[in-house]
C-alpha cells in the first residue's frame, strides 16, 4: 500500500511538472479514460509504464491496467490539489521547480549517452581474451568459509596458522579451538561472485587457505574444489558489449561534466566560499544513465551461470 501511494505521488508530481512547463506537445494518441473530463491517453500510460520500469530495474513489467488505475488516482489527487490551490503553495512550487530541473538534466544526459557508439566486435573480443578467468577459463569454486570471533591480539597468529594448515578440516579445528564463536559453511561460487578475491583464489590449489582479518575476528576461506564452467565468446558477446558500452557512456558523461564546469562560472558563497568546498565527485552533476549492467569484469561472466 505504501509503495503504491509513493508511486502515485511520484506520478502526480511528474504530471504537474509537465503541466507547469509551459509549452505542451499535442497528444493525439487514443484516450483510455477520462477523469472529470480530463483525458488519460495511451501516450501518458506508456510514459508512466516506462518511468516505473526505469525506477525498478530487474522487476517484472507493470500491468497496464494497474498503471492506468494509478493514473486515475493521480489525476483525482491533482484535481483536488488544484481545487485547494495547493499548486500555489511555496513548498509545492519549490518541488515542481526541482523536479523540472531534474527532468531536464536527466533527459539531456540520456540524449548524450544515446550518442555514444557501441563497442566494436574487436573491442569485445579483446575484452574477452583479456579476462580468461571470467570467460574462457572460468571456473566455479567450492569454498569452505570459517567465520571466527577472536580477540584482536589473536588475529595475526591465527591468520598465519590457518594459512599454513593442510586443509579445511585443519583450519576449522584450529579456529574452533581458539575462537569464542565459529561458523563454518561450504558453498560453490562462480568466478563472478568472488569479485576482488578472484585473482587470488584462481591461483590457489585445493586445500589452500587465505585468512582475512575482520572487525570481529577472522574469516578463513579454504579452496575445496574447482569445477570448470567456461563461457564462450558467443555466450558472452551481448553482455560484454553492453558492459563496454556502459563504460564508454560513463567516461563520456564524466568528460561532459568536466567540460560544462570548465566553461561555466561557478561562485560559492558563505560557508561554501572558495577554499572550503571539496572537489566534485566524478560526474556528480549528471544523473545516472549508464548503470544497468555491472562495471566489473567478473560480473559480466554471469551469462555462463
């Protein structure tokens, strides 16, 4: 219920923003419903469905009938708000202006990102060949994980002892004997799930352990077995292409942000006067427009799952 109200409020805000933007484009699409004589059209429904899908990546597409009902509720709320003259409220006017600016900036970024060329077939193959552990030589790793709660002064000695142990059983026995609490699990992890640990684990042999200090103690990871799960170039083609394209978009957006800042006169006043304002984060002024896929090499291998 809460999410439905939140989405209705969002749609209402978008509708009022569009209505307040001055010039209106003529909507000649089919009328799907009228609310006190106010039309809801196919174009408006399609736009709302697109906005909902963009706000919930990975979720199933919303049903058109449900979105239409949200638009009806939205239109009723907007009509009542206008009748109560809430559209003149300073807080509402401020929110509308902020939403207008956000919409303009977001559409500008989307247009800019759409102009970035897709990677070539050679670039895709070069990426594939450059990350064998994620593709051609991809493996799934059976890993024993031991989380141990130990005193800070015991972390160093136990780390050395665990990494010198012969196998997972010896690691578990060592930590059970020394730790105040121990949790032992064994899972099979594909290469892309290991993240920054992949380069290390991919070179380990069965029975070898790496121990990682934690705020509450120590985590010991023992390689139990390795199962080959290679991904062909054909299987990875689409994902790598999208991954590289997103990376190009990010670079283009960062460069555009830097260029816009370099050409603009930006004056900070008061507590944000020159010398007190930190440097902007990369592309901080630009809304996200290229984050639909992972940016790490390992994540792209999930197509071989």
